[in-house]
């Protein structure tokens, strides 16, 4: 076996290795959702227990100079709640917080970080239930979140059906546009209201848990856009063994982003390839699509599912060649 570099395999290649070689191969009747979705899920008595983990690393996911400790704490919880939201009608319940911090960190930063944790937890009724704290040269925040669902409204990413419409919540590209502004100017800059909106979407995102609970009664498949709209669509298609047509001109983009970045190509690159928006991408039968639109007006339909086992992109009716140009971990 050729010993490949991690960079040549990539993040999702690593996940495939874990799924194929190290995940449970037994017919464990307690496992409801195995490795490969946004959460692992197992049965316990009459409940389905969901577990997810995310890690935020200083100078990879955030810079201290670009955010506040309170916002950082909130974000760490919200991004995990977004994983819970990606599974349908699931309630986040318990969180375990692992912290690696420099010994030079001051107490006020630490307190404000936990104020952010608690603010987000209180919002969702989550109980801070434990964790660990160790010394490190940089800040590392490792969150394990547990959710509970006592009914059958679990929605996976591998259940898209032929002729489903592909729907999304809200707008895309804001967080990636915000990080570009921070890289360009830092915080020592007088931002316009539109620019500040984009930065706030990067530093203080919100999950779509409320929308997920509503959607869960109607949809066939679901994922969030933490890794970009492009990647999330690919994951639904690959896991469902289907194909799709995506109409790029229908992707919703905020007026804030349009005001700050005038070029259409730049806007679409942010929207398609930018991560950390934490919006939801789902598929739903045409018969239920109008019902969802009435319940959640900010829903937009941007494509449809087919049997082609490939994804084709269109702009104003013309087929486009699209190559991923977003962030890669490796």
C-alpha cells in the first residue's frame, strides 16, 4: 500500500478511511446513524442519543485579535448545535468542554470565554456537564455535544430522492466575506454597517435549530453548510448515490455582501465555496416544497435531484464548469 501524504488524501479522504477501516462493522442494533453523518446516533431505551464534536484552534479557526472571548465561546457552542440541527428534530442537551490554553491567559479572558459558552447554552437549554483543561501554547476549544430525540423524525444526509428539490435556508457567503475583510483590515479599521454585518457572521454565527425542527416533518435529507454550500451538496449527492442540477443564479446572497463586494463572480465564489455560514441544505419532494416555503419564508430552492450520479451547474440556463476553490484543512 502506497503511503500517501495527508494533504493528498484531504479531510474527507481521512473520514472515508475511518469509515471503511475503523468504524463498527457489527450489526449493532443500537446504532442508528454510524460514522459519516453530522452526528453519531445510538438507541438508549426509548431515546435516540446524538453525539457530535467540533474543535476550534487558534490561528486556524480564529484569531484572538479579531474576535472577543465571549463571541468565541458562543461560536464554539453554536457550530456544534448546527451539527445537531443537521439531524432533524433533535434537542441539544449536554455539553462537555475541553480547553487547551496558554498559562499566560488572563483570568478575564477565561471568564468571558465561559460567559459566551453559557450564553449560547442558556439559549438552547444545554447543560454544561464537564470537560477538561490543559496547558498549551495556543487556544484549542474541543466541544462534545449530546442531543436527544425520542421520535422518528431523524433526517440523514444519505436519503435524497429522485425529483426532490434542493432547498436552503437564508443567504450564503457572508462568513467567508467577513473573514476576507478581517484578513485585509483586522479590527483596527472603521467598518461600514454592511462590512460589520459580514464580520459578525464570521465571529458570531447562529445555528438553524428552529428551522430544522420545522423541516424535519417534511424533508428527505439534510446537512448544514459548515464546509461550504458546494461541499455540502456534494456530500448529500455522494451519500445518497444520486445526481443533481444546481442553478447558481438562484443561490441567495445577502444585500450586505452585494454592497461590499460588487463583482458578481466574487459574490458567487463566496456563496458557493465559503464555509462557516451554518445554514441548512435539504431535499424535499415537490409536493411538500410549497408547504415548507409558507412555514419558513426565507427558504430558496436552488436545484433538483436526479439519477445521473454527477452534479451539473447552470447559470442563466447555461452549463458551467465548476471547480472547488474554497478552504482546505490539508
